């Protein structure tokens, strides 16, 4: 890439959550292989992000590439209205088999946010079909569910800046974020306010929506499995649907195949995305039970009212199917466990560092919460100079590497974080 390309990018292309007038620098990547990103200037970076939870098998994986090539030679796309194809059937067979037993009906969509829209619409249509006016959602503070409007309406009202959308977003119910951590002893008080909200508003709540166990983009917090069990019990008692947003946590990241498995519960509606295609293409899936699906289908509308143009895209389905096949061979379990051990050994002792507020690890996720927010441009440059790709936000410096990373590469990631903590110039005033 020439400096002219970079100038064009700066002047004309939006990146996630950036300013057009004062964009942060972008690093040109020209290829990626295994756990490495190749910069245009020849430097190689060890990837600590899996491209936001997605590239679990590493980049340029021969089996994923083969699946894409084989599918491309058949057809890259065909409409899904009135047509089906082998790639979608093979993928959905695997999804139904690997997710908790009650989830049998699959809706394929384009992105995580759309999977959440679909899940919320399913819940609304379910109650409409049952002739009950239930239109509110109950969720947790510090949650994140995506950037489209319904998804935003259930994101944390403070750090997602709901005030930007005052009067535009529907007013949903927010319980406090769970306080008992994953490894803590359980305390019933943690669920009390959630239970009270449920008690008061049950008749108007269509569904609870939450990220099971790991609250991701809203703070990288790991909460107690018992909390999730209580939520399931309360939903059953009040006949409220439970939507589990496993877009980030799905497919092994937390040490279980799905985060719901830590609590041994099944949701009524499950959202999947991110790692679904092994990080190669955008695709999401919303699964639900036969009961929910039949209720919606027997309602006044007679169908579920959603159908994206690129629904069930064959290329995306084929590569997702290959990614799930790789996953189901089972190596992820040892890989994630080894990453967890090493992250614990390397990161947890940093909790006593004066710059560190908290250090926590779950599965292949390692988090350092600093006392001061990072200086984004400075810390990004520092990490790149150290030969690693780590992208913090706010006070969170975190790792979620591809499962295939080896111990030496992982050590380079944790050492880079340790080195950054000793550099006050990489942080902003608290
Ligand atoms: C990333 C994410 C989403 C949104 O997915 P997109 O593909 O970015 O639209 C929704 N929920 C959770 C928990 C996520 O981590």
C-alpha cells in the first residue's frame, strides 16, 4: 500500500467507532497467516485479538480456504427464498446437533447485530401470536448486543450513550450488572434486583436478553454461573423467554463450547456469530425451540417476518460448516485450556502492578483493567513496535488469541502487555 492509499483511507473511509475529521492511525495489513498479521512494511505481528473473537483457527487456514474454493466453483450465492442448497443444510444440521437440545430451528442472517434483531423480533412475534401485549425486554447493565437500533436499545444505557438517542430508543428494563465473579462464592443478593424487576413487570416482558457468563464489549466481565441459572429459573416461573447472545462467547472461547454450558442451561433463543465462519466471512444464526417457532408460525402473520437478501449465503455457509467440522474434531478443548493456564500464570500476578485495577482470565480470554484509560494511538504504536496486535479500549487491555497460538507466541502477547504497564506515557490521566 502506498502513502497515497493511506491518505485516501484517512480522507474517505470510516473505520469502526472513528472520527472522519480526526481519525486514529490505521495499520495496513496485506496478508495474514496462522497467528500472524503481515504489515505492508514487512513487519509481522502476533495476533492477540482473533479479529474480534472470530478467527479461532488462525488465518488462511487450508481447510477453510478449500471449503470456500469448492463452494465457489458450485455457486457463490443464490437467493434463499423458495430455494435451498447443500451448504445451508449441512451447516444447520451441525448447528442443531451441537447447540443445546431444545434449539431446533435456525434463522441465518448477515451479522451479529442482525441476529439480535431477529431474536428480539422472534420474541415479540411469539407474544403477539399468543395474544399478549408483551413488548419490553429485561436486560443487564454493562451489556453489549450490537449497533443496530433494537440491539442498541438493550446495550448498557451509560457506556453506549443512550442519551444520544433519547426519545428514539424504546425504554427497556435494566437490572444492575452481576457483581459476583465467575470464581466467587455465590450470593443470592446478586440476583435480587433482577428478580424484583421480573416480579414487577413480568406481564409486559417479552424476553430477557443477556450475554451468558461474559459481558464482552460492555466491560469484559465474567459473572457467576449461578446468576444465569437463577435467570433461567425466573424466566420459567414467569413464562418469559430467555435470549442468550453468544455471539462473542460461542464456539469454545470461554472453555465450554457455549457459555450457557457453564450453568448447564438452555435458552429459548440463541444468537451466534463472530467465530461462526472461523473469522472468514460475515454470517450469524439465531436458533430457537420448536414451540417458539410453531407459535410464531401459527400466529396472525402466518410466518416469521424477516428475510435478508443474502440469507443463507452459500459461501458463508460452506466455510462455517468447515469451521464447525474443525471445531468438532475437539482440539479446541486442550488448546483453550492451555491458553487459560498460561494467561492465568502470566496475567494474574500483574494485579499487584500499580497501574492495574484488576486482572482476570476465563478460557482463552485474558483481561487487564488499568487504573487509567489507555492513550489509544500511543499504546497501539507501542504494541506494533513490540510485534503484537492488541487493541485495547478505555481501561481494558485484553487478549483473545486464535486457539492455535503456541506458548512462545502467547508469551510475546503477555510480555508486551506487561511492558506497556510500565510506560505511563501510554495512559491518559484517570
Ligand atoms: C459483536 C457482538 C454483537 C454484534 O455483532 P456484529 O457482527 O458486530 O453486528 C452482538 N452481541 C455480542 C455479544 C457481540 O459481542
